[in-house]
C-alpha cells in the first residue's frame, strides 16, 4: 500500500487523450462516445483546455421539464459542445498524489480527471481504471 501512497497522476495517467472542440455537435459527440467508450472528453481551444464534456452533459440535452416544449431530436443533436460543456472543471497536475485524485473522484463522483501542465496544457487524463491499476500494482504479491 505504501507504493500507492507515493504514486502520482503523472505516473499512471493516460497520455494520449482524445479531445473535442466547442463546435463539435451532439450528433458527433454521440458517435465518439459510442466508438471510444470514454466517459468524458476535454474541450480544447488551440493548446488550452477550456472545459470538459461528459456523457452526463450529453444526456442533460434530453432532460425536459413538463412545462417546456420538447425540441425535435435532430435539433437537439445539432447543438454543440459549447452549449453543454462544463467550462469550470476539476483537474490535477502530474505531481498530484493518486490518493488526492482518488479522493476527488469519490467526493465529486467523477470517472476521470484531466491532468494539466503549464498554461492549461492537457498532458493526460486519469481514469478510475488507472487508479485501480495503481492499487493493483501496489498490492503485495500473494
């Protein structure tokens, strides 16, 4: 367990991260979620990470109040990531201990957390699976 206490986000993050831009439509995003089986995508503008869009954000497009008129399905799928993304999001840097990453995931019910370097540059993402891999690697061999 001691090894896990010393592990960092930079050691266990996934470095090759797929991202989206603000102008990606919900139709395109739906296809990406289906093809990649990811829980979220960082939203980039140039080299800067400007938000996060998750499956939950996608689904919020389709949640309606009884008093609201329901838009056509095609209209909803034409909306863009900019309409639903979270411009304020939790992220960590590569030196963040995995114990802190795990606590953030538990406290905020997150499935993955972007890892940002200097200048809001995306350098990776830590998913629940990465934390589980670190825990397994830290377990004593029986």
